[in-house]
């Protein structure tokens, strides 16, 4: 068996709870392997990408916003703080936050989701500015509507067709294609890239 498979373990915990996150990181460190990379991709509240089912402004409550802020921003703060001492000790670290192209192209009323991702983008950039001195790179990877995830399985097929028709590559991007960019940012080859929001959406948003 490849040695890489011997270093895969599953840990479960509530990322909004700082003590739970610290415990997860400590259990991993006790296995003897340094943590070099964090990918923040947790989604709170069983969010589904179906614009017709999401609250419009007049129906929006602060609880909707708070749920997404807890998952995206508070969760990322907890993982970042738990990883930082190890990153400093190693002189190397990668933090990759998963964003959304809806920040630049808000075509559906996912107010709570997009607001949460916007706060995560701000934290990505401020963290990159502070942590670069420790050789810690912090970036965001922003996909569009992906075919298919647990969150997008409820998206109407006509929406996928619309995205396909207006995207320069004329197809809907897959989770695997987003993962390819995450792998690049996790590697030493991304050593000069930090504080960036990289869109992986087939060219739908260009900036």
C-alpha cells in the first residue's frame, strides 16, 4: 500500500467550537505528522442552491446571516488559529478558503451565503497580509455552480443549462476541477501566490 494512504485519518467535530477544533488538531499532531495545509470548505445550515427556495430581502432574518457567518468566518478563524503555531514552527503553511463567484456575479438571491463568503474573502486577504512573514500563504478558490455537489443537487436543470450557455467554456465546472486548483495552492509551486481570489468557473467571471 502507498505510504500516503497510511496518513489519512478521519476526525469529526464542530468547527464553530474553538475547543473542539483545538482538540482535532491536537489529535492529529499526536499521530506524528505536521499539519501543513488547511482547506476551509464547511457549509452550515444544510444550504441548498435553489434560488426559488432562498429568502428574499423582505423575508431575510439575521439568523440566516448568522448561520453562514458562523460556518464560514468563525469556523475559518478557529482552524486558522489552531494551525498557526505549527505553521510557525515549520516555517511553512497553506490556508485555502473556498469562496464563490457570486460575490462578483450575484445572479441569485443567496444573501446570507454570499455575505458569509464576502466576510471570508476579507479575512483571507487580511490573514495573507499578516501571515506572509511566516511563509504562510492564504488564498481563496471561488467556483461557480458546480455539477454536482450535495448543495447543488437541488438546483433546477434549466439553471445548469443557462450557466452552460453563458460560460465561455460552454460547460458547467466540476468539483474535481476546483480541487485541482486547491492542490496547486497547497503545493510549494504556489509559493509566490497569496491573498488571491482565484475563480474556477470556466471564465464566467473575469477580473
